[in-house]
C-alpha cells in the first residue's frame, strides 16, 4: 500500500477506467492527465498496473485489431490509423494486424461488405464508384477494392450463364 493519497486516487480512477474497457497505456495516461494528476503519480500508476498485468499494449492491440477487423469490417489502413491514435507503435500494430489477418483476411471483409451493399444485384458505374468510395473510407486499399468489385461482377456474369 502506498502512503500517497494522490497515487491511491489515481490508481482507483485507472482501475475504474480499465473496468469499462481495455485501454492502451497512452489512453490511460491521457485520461489521468485530464483529471489533473501529477505526471510522477501517473508514471507510478502506469508502472504498477503494468506489473499487475492490467495494462498491456500488446494484448490491447490484439483485441482492438480483432474488434475493428472482424466486428467493424475495417480495412488495414483504418486499423493502423486507429492504433497510432491510441499510442500503439507501428511495429506492434503491423504485427497484430498480420496475426488477425491470418484468421480473417482483408479480402473477406471487403467481399462481405460488397455483398451487403449490392444485395445480390449487379452494380452500374455510379454504384461501383459509390461502393469504391465507401470501401476507401473504411480503410481498404484501392487495388483490393477494384479487384474485389471486378471479381463480384465476374461472379455475376458466371452465374448468369449457368
């Protein structure tokens, strides 16, 4: 037990924040700074929570990437930007994205979104442009988008012949 009441208050606040949802170290530091805790106290709280296993950027990044990739169907570019915003290093972010993409490839996410938007129909030029813009906004690379849209159209033509 620490005899510093500021440390104890900051630690309790950190526990409450982490109980709501997992956070990166940067997010937790930012929240504690917003509450005007001293930087030295914040450093000690972060260190203690890391020692206890409550604050782990690698575990957080893995969970966040899985959420964005699988639940939100986000592209790698959007996921990378989100991780940077949360203070996750570029190397760690790339490693976690690669790990999750082994289970759920980016191409599957694009195809799922395309199927949902087209609902079995064949897109005209305007719909293709709109679909491409939508997918770009979700963080997918242009070459993957156009390849997937083309593949969907070819699949429709193939289905029509049967």
